[in-house]
C-alpha cells in the first residue's frame, strides 16, 4: 500500500468508526466536515446527501441508517472502502487514464463465470448451453481467475461479479480470491442453495463478498422456473446471512409469466422484509437454442416494470437496478467493456452475459488485448446504439446492430452446446424491438428528453 493510500485507509477507518457510534447524529456532522474541506468539488453530491440526511421522512434516510443497524460494521467498512473508494473513485480515475492512453473501453466491473457447473436446471437459462447437465462442464482455474483480476486491477477495475453456472460450486476458490484481493469488491449471482453456515462464516471473515440471490417471485413462480423446493432453500440461505448481519441482494429475471408478481408491491415488501439491500432486474432474453421466446416480456410488461421500479424508488428502502431500462442513467449500453464485460467458464471474453459471441480468449490474449479486439472496438464505436437510452441493447432493442458487429469482427458463437447463428438470434428479438420502440420513445420524451434527437441517430 502506498503512503497516501495508507493515510486514506486510516482516515476512512476513523470516519466509519465515528459514524457507527451514532449514525443519525454523526453522519450530518461528517457531511459538514467534508463540505468544509472539499467545498465546491463536493457541491453536487452534497445536495443529494443533504436531501437524504436532513429529512428523516426521506426513504433513503431510513435506508442509510439501517445499513449500520443491519450490517456487520467491519463488512460495511470494507464494502465502502473497496466498492466506493477503490472501484468507483480511485479505480475510475485509473480507468479513465487507460481509456485515453489505449483508445479502447476499460471496464468498471468484470463478470466472471468460474464454472459452467450448476446444481439446478432453470427453464430457459441463458447459461444452459454451458451447464454440467449437458456434459460439458468447464472451470476456469484459480490461477486463471487470479490472473484476470490482477490484469483488471492494473487497468483500475476493482469490482468482480461471478455468474455461471452456479459460482458457489467453487466456494473455496471464491473465498481464496477474496483473500488474495482484499482491496477488491466481489459479488455473485447465485441460486443461493449452496449457502450454508460454514460459507457464511467465511464471508464474514473475508468481508468483501456479497451475494445476489436469484428469485423469481414467491414460492410458486420460483419453484416453477428453478425447481421444486428451491424457494425454501433460498429462504434458509437468507436466514443464515441475516443471522450474521451479512449484506445480500436479490436478482430477478422477469418474464411474461411472472412480471405481475415481480413488479408488485407485495413482492418488493417481501424482499425488504427478507433484509435485501438491493435488487437487480433482468428481462428474459431468448439466448441459446434452448431459449423459450414465449417467456419474453411484452412491451406493455416492460413498461409496467419501468413504472413500478421508478415508483418504488421513491417509496421503498431497496436499491434497485434495472439492467435495460436504466440505460437512461448509464448513457445506454454498458457492455463491451464500456462499464463491464463477461468472461465465460471456457475463458471466452464476451461483451455481455447475454451476448455469446467472442473473438478473444483469456488463454490467447490479455484483457487489454481483448478490449482492443475488433468485437470490443466495434462496441466502443457503436455505443450508444440508440439515441433513446431506453432502447440501449444491440440485441434486444436494435437487433441489426449486434449482427453487424459480430459479422464484421469475425467473432464466433461461444455457446458450447449449440452454436447460435447471430442472425437467427437477432430474429428472435425483432418483434420485441419493434413493439418496444414507440413505447420507449414515448417514455423518453415524457421524461423530458429531446424528441428530435431520437430521429438523428438510430443504428437499428
Ligand atoms: C445464469 S444465472 C447464473 C448464476 C446463478 N446460477 C443464478 O442462478 O443466479 C445469472 C442470472 O441470470 C438470470 N437468467 C438466466 N437466464 C436468463 C435469461 N434467459 N434472460 C435473462 N436472465 C436470465 C438468472 O435468473 C440469474 O439471476
Ligand atoms: S439460472 Fe443459475 S441456477 Fe438456474 S440453471 Fe441457470 S445457472 Fe443454474
């Protein structure tokens, strides 16, 4: 650790200790102190913080205060240091420097599949082509994962998420990586069924791992898609985490079948009752030959989720991320290394978890070389794929855009079971894209964005 980083860690530690004594009283004092030191540099943020801290009725006031109540203090400190300071402040500076130096995207986060193995067989899973029940189980070794993280840190990336397969099939290596990279924040999309007391004790020890447990609604919807008994196992996992004051979130895939439940107030309240601090929403994507296109949400259903998530942000203490519809806040598509990329269990470096095409393998190229490869550069040049950031995706919302990038870059399908032709995949999204376009344009204009700009640049 460099001298200035040591000082920063010390100050952060002291500040966090001070807050934890009495967050209600000490957080506003700390805010005044920070304002006095950073003055103008902090003014935009300071307005947001005042709104939250000065008003006990503000829903985010409750959310922030409850963090100190519900989460182990050392875990909270580590999360703040790794996620906020390392990944989002100092990391961001480094990423920016390398973006300028190399002229390519540099990601804030990397999604890694340590394994293709999975103990469940969820209907329409995008990873089904990789999973072990199809007899082609793959793993990235500890050394490979460690090397990716080392390379990422060189570029300023300090946030690593796991997917799969079921990442917790590789519990021991996941904990080992948390220890080896104690300055990084780790998270995992997990079906939750493998979380037990011993693993939770390890999480509490390393402090830098947060699970996002996949749930499809209440018991009937979850067990319909994830198999009988899964919901009860998830509730057991949640109880184990709560008993140790460990933070966790939920991941929801909304489909034509469960969207009414996922977007309901009762379900949001359920997640808050469980103690979840965040929820990630994904719309169903018809990726892979085993996909079930009937599960794709209609334009009305996608608009319903848009409205529900935004409404509950004002009233419910749950931090929500809507992977497609939040393109509005992220400036469109975040994949291709612009903010994140995906590496599957075969070591293929893909632009996104939902885009199973690649021209780079971790066994042949460095992370930086992959970011400079034709496919990732095509992403960089094409982004944003639409001026309406509520239509961010080159597959779901602008299907021709993905097909063109894959064709021109010479990328190949990475589906290990049944390679999928990009034109056939794009065709599955054509109707959804056409139906969503006028709805999204209406929502975009209604939220105050420029209507004329929409016509200027539409890649689809
Ligand atoms: C593929 S899973 C892998 C991690 C882990 N096994 C789990 O179930 O969370 C990651 C996330 O993708 C979601 N998912 C699976 N198939 C999907 C699809 N076709 N479209 C959108 N999301 C999907 C799952 O619900 C889960 O939240
Ligand atoms: S969604 Fe997750 S748990 Fe379900 S089959 Fe896919 S990888 Fe396995």
